[in-house]
């Protein structure tokens, strides 16, 4: 925190020693802070085990994405017609699909695509939406052209958000062509209004704070005020939204693939796998679509839990309540 | 006595799940329950069909969609039809006898429909049809020679699908079709044409009730296009009772039909877009026929007690167009390599569950003149494919793309299997999934290096088939295949009625085409009839559609 957070013990400590020891002290202070933070996080996870489940799921999914080539027993895009539609067995743990591709291997590979699309789309929307939202919020009440422009941006987002999200996404992919970049662009475009609104509402309250006014009186430029003081102090709700949005974007990516507007077959992607296998459910071969469906549901659930935890930790009041409950816990247990 | 003391049906978890699934299934298909109730009332004379689509435009001049085939076949009749015979593999089914009969007029085994007799010039320059007397249309007007003349004038004037047929039999001017008395009509050509008789039974050569259409015609619409889009004026066994597009079409049997009223008094063609739902409805007894099912569904239905499944060789062909105007497919070696690499056997086994046979030629193998001797690709041979690619100058391989129809569930797995096979010879195949609604635009634009195509020539004649797909000027030669000798042979076969000479010419065409491989030769999928066990009378037609008038309840 920069202006209004006050000084912590860790900030004061370096001043009390000589210049030579200052670096070492700072480093050990950071280590201490990290350990303190880690202990705090572990304590929180003990109190809220669902958060632990969320982090666990997300970590597993990310590890799958990184180490897929080492974990998956079969290539994810190579058909093997001799093994088509095999039910789960020791050779193919989750069975095979209609072309003989190993369902387990494809599920392990899928996060590479799903997470890449979801994270890239969400991050782009968060950056763009936050910047526009900060500018809109800052100039909203300033009058003149800037104020008019802010109003215009907000009404434009109203229009954008009036469209059904999924249909709008299909239309965007149809216009720009079916590619990874198009899907990322569609997700980013659809999420921008969310971050824009979050940031704007936050900025509208932050911009009236003393430190902002002080900075303005000191002659700091608008751009510097927004970038150095306002945005860093308005990021909390944006950060808590990120995780939820990544989960939602994974779902949207899968939905687009399911209707044929997402990734191209046979790219391993959960929605595409469900689409390829759902016709076989009626004939008894449920595994090509049910297992990717479960993977998708669990992943989205995991990101939602992580989002919920960030929401609690980023909100000072709820964080204080949580710390309170942590202090009471040993007494209650005793 | 049952072992259940309460006398109630035992309720287990499985029973509850089944009941829930059935209720969910019924809820997924609007009107399914209502449909079941209606059927119970008069099942003996009511035929309910679960179809992927209802008819769109009822005018055969402008629509070739699935539901329209069935509608046209029941609302209209043609002059003649092929004699029927029992299918060799499935005795409970009949099929058209399309054998080449050198001793019969036009070398075909035909029987009269609207025409009771006919004469054909052995030289193929004229044909004369004597019409039945007393045949009434669904509007009560009697069939006359004028109806036949007007029908062909309409084809010439509108120049759409009928225009193609007129051109195929070398009809160029209206005066070439003459009424020779009230019930005799003749076709008189400038040049000999071998298809003058053979094309008459085509599903899309129906005869219209010209009296009715002239009544409703206007100056702006002299050929009754608007009327025929939504209603009918024909001499077929059924009349249209109602049509709600996207929901259902209802047909009523005509008591005054000249061949006698069909056994099925009411036919309901219900739109059920998802094949899985069509399977459920047939298994549950809510419909009598489920059309266009997936291979695995057909296999599953074979186990159902109340359902009969018949699957027989048909005229359908599935292939991949190799666009000769887009590199590297201008190179014959590359095209041949693609065929050697195609995993035909595995596709038949894994994708079609054995309900197809290898496409070993460039026309339906059940048509006269088909020659499988030119098929050289046999089983998948990646070594030969690799060698051909190297000889063609692509030692490092190449990247190309294959467009497939998202609405056809067999195309995607076939494409994936092909992609895996090509990867082994250094060819990177990118798959392009095209929505069903725009897929045929992609095909007709001829802008894709490779694209799936499914078709069947509706006239059992080798010259007709070859002309459609391999003449350089044909509008459905989507592979842009060009061979001057092939054009010459096809043109020659279209100008002579000497069937022996034509068969020789078409044999040579097959030799050239198979050697130059403008397609990746896929499969001949079977035609499958999935029906209620007590429904009898099914006949297979080369147009791959059913005709309601063939069916009756057994026993």
C-alpha cells in the first residue's frame, strides 16, 4: 500500500539500524512476513476447509497444464481406431472415445487450452477494463467533455451487457473466425464491462480521499494520480473477481466448443470432448463425455472457491472477522 | 401369484430412475405424450414418423431437403416406376429392380403408374406414353396429356431442378413435348438420348394437376410457385392435411387414388431433430419409424424387442473432394497418396460400426456398369503413400485442411482418423468444422482444398452418375476434376442409346477417374430402416427415401 495504509513494523525496522545491516534486515523481515503470511493462510484454510479444497483443485489443474506431457500416458490427438469406445480399464483409465483417443490423457491435456484461453481473456479484460474504469470513474464528476465521455462509455457498456453473453460470444467468434485468438478476444471483450464497472465504482470513492486531494494540490498530473495512487488502492474487488472470472471463462470456452464455435477438433478441450461424446450417452458409452464434464465442473468449482477466499481476504471487515475467529479457535477447541 | 404381497408394482431405485428418464425424455420432445395418446386410438391406420426435419418447400423444383423428399413422394406420382423385387439380403424388404435388361424396351424393367403403356424409340429420339383414364388429382381434376405437357413446360420455364432434368434428356424447346390426344403424350428429341425413359421414375419428375394450378395462377406467378410451396396439386396417394414447419406435417390417404386407398390413412411426419430422441421415441412405441440414426444407435436398436432394424446396401456415397485447383491436389501422385493413407477399413469399423462398405469406385456399386476392378488402393498403405508424396516433390510433407459438416456426426471422427494417419506420412491436416447451415455454401464455392461430400445419383445409370461428378462442366464437379478424354466419353455416352457402347465408354471413364483419384474414396453407408416390429411393406428406393403408401400393419 502506498499512501493510506500507514506504516507497519516491517517498514520501521530498517530505519533503526545502520546502512550496512539494512539490506540483511530487510530480507529477514520479508522472510518473516512471508512466514507470517503463510502461517496465516494455513490457519485460514484450517478454519475454512472449502477454501483449501479450492486451492487444491486449482493447483492440481495448473500442474496438469504444466506437466501434461509427463503425466498423460497417450498422445492427446492421435486416434487409435483399434481401441475405439473402450470402457474404463487398466490400459485406458477413463476409457477411449469414438476414434480411440485416450480420455484420461485428453482430460490431462485440456487445461493447457482451457486455462490459457480463460486466463489470457480474463487478464486482458481486467487490464483494459480497469484502466478504462479508472479513467471513467476519475472524470465522471469533473464536468465538461471528459464527463460526457465517461457517460458515453457507461451507456456503451450498458448496451454491451444487454446482449445474452453466450450468443454474443458465438457471434464474435463467427465474425473473427474460429481460432484461439478469437476465443480469447471474445472472452476479453465480454468481461471488460465487469471490470470497468468494478473499478469505476471503487475509483469514485477513492478519488475523494485526502491523499488523492493532497497529490492533486501538489501538482501531480491526472495520469500519475490515477496510475500511482488511485488504481493501486482500488484493485481489491478486481482481484477477487479475477478467479471467479477465470472459472466462468473456462465454462464459456467449453460452451463455445460444445456448440462448435470454440477450439477445433481434435484439440483436447473439455467442451469439445463433451460435444464429441454426448451422442454416445444414449447408446451406453457415457465415459467420453461424462469424465470431461466432471473435470470441467470441478475446475470451475475450484476457481469459484478461490474467488470466494480472495473476496474474504481482500475485504478488511471480513478479514478482521476471520482473524477474530482464528484467535477464538484454540479456546473453543480447549 | 406374484411374490409381491402388496400387489403393487415393486419400486426399486432402478424403476424410479427409469421412470424419471422416460419422463425427462418425453419432456424433451414436445407433444410426445400427446402423440402417444393419439396413436393408441387408431394405431392400425396411423403411421407416425420421427424425422430430422419437416418439409420446407413442397415444390420439388426448388427444394431437396430431407422432409421434402417424403412429401413429394406421397403427394405426387410419376409416369412410370421401376418394378420391385425382394431384397437379396433382407427378404422382408423390397427394392427397385434396376438391373440392365437388354431384351426390354429401354433395357429397363418398368411398370406403369400414371402411364398404363408406352413405346420408346430404340434409337432414343422419342418416347410415347398412354395415360390411364379416370385418374383424379387431390383437387378432383382428371389426368390428361395436357398435365404432362404443362409439367415439362414448367420445368423448362423455371430452369431449376426440372431444368436440369430437361437438359439431361436433351429437351430444349416446349414444342418437343406434345399432347397426341387427350391421354397420349410424346417426347421428341433432336438427338438420341439414352435416359428418356430411365429418368421418368425419378422422384423429382412428378406430374402436376395443371387445371388446378392454372386456376390459382396469376400474371406474376403463372407457374403457381407460391401455391406449390405450401400445398400440392398432384395425382399421388396422399393429400396434405397440415404443415407446421419445424413441428409436423400430416398427410391423409386419398380414397379416390387410382391404385386404391393406402393402408395408412393418416401419416404424421414429426420433426425430432436429435437422433437420440428419435431412438427413444421408437423404443418407447411413440413412433413407428425413426429416420437417419447414427450407427451406434442402430446397433443398440437391434436389441429392442418391439423394433425391427433392416440395413441394406444403398446408393449413398461419402467421399472427400480433393480440389484439383488448389495445390498440392493438382498433382495426381498426391491425390493417390491421400487415398493410400485413408484408413477406410478402420473408418468402417470404428465410425460406421460395420454398417457401410468400402467405396471401391466412383459410382454406386449397385448400378449397372459399376466396375470395381479399377480399385487399387485396398487396405491402408502408408509406405506407398509416403513414397508417392516424396515423388510428387513434397519430401518434407505439407499442410492442408479438411472441411467437414458439423451436422453430420460421422464426418468428425472420420476426419480425426484421417488426420492421425496423415501425420505419419508428414502431412499436417487441419480440421475445419463448418456449421451445417453453411456447409453446402462451402461445397459449392469450391474454395476448400479438401471437403466432405455425401451424395447419390438418383438415376441408375453410369452415364448419369459420371456426368454429375466428373464432367469438367458439371455444376457438382466440386473437385474441379478435368480430363478431356473423360469429357469426350461422357458426352459421347449422352448422345447414344446403344447401351452396350455406353457401358464400354463408362468403363473407360471409371478407369481414368480411379487412376487419377479426384476424391478420397470413403464408404458406401447402408440405408437403414428402423421401424416398429409390426410395420411391414418397406421398399428401398435409389432416391434413399421412403414412401408412405408402401406400409401396412402386419398380421
